[in-house]
């Protein structure tokens, strides 16, 4: 089954801010972060059941080489990215 992507505005915002922060730490690191998130989202779209369940029917995928998690739900033929967040921090405050 081919899944369509939907992403919460807050997830886009977190990606944007994290990318800026990483780029401010080291030139090119922001782009590497963005690429890693895109790879993770693509893997989720290809095999969404591969990742462990979290809570409220959500699942989470780890972004390779960064301490970030992608939190998502499968709704019919869509994958809804509900949060992208730093796993070292307290998890996102969301409810379905």
C-alpha cells in the first residue's frame, strides 16, 4: 500500500528551528539534519508498521545521527506526522 503524507504545522516548525540551530553550530550540519529527517519520513512512508508503538496509536521513528524522533499515526492510507522533537527533551504534548 502506498501511503500519503500529512504533517502537523508544529512538526514543520520544529524541523525549521532545529535545522537553523544545527547550522549555527556547524556549517552544513543543518542540511545534514534536514536530509536525515527526510530519509526517516521516507522510510516511515515505505514501511510504517516497522517502527514501535508509542501511545495513542502513534509510532515513533529515530532520526539517524541526530537525537530527534518522528512521531506519527497511520490513518487509513495516510501517515500523519504529529511531531518531530528532540528525544533528549520531554516528549511533545499532543493528543489525537
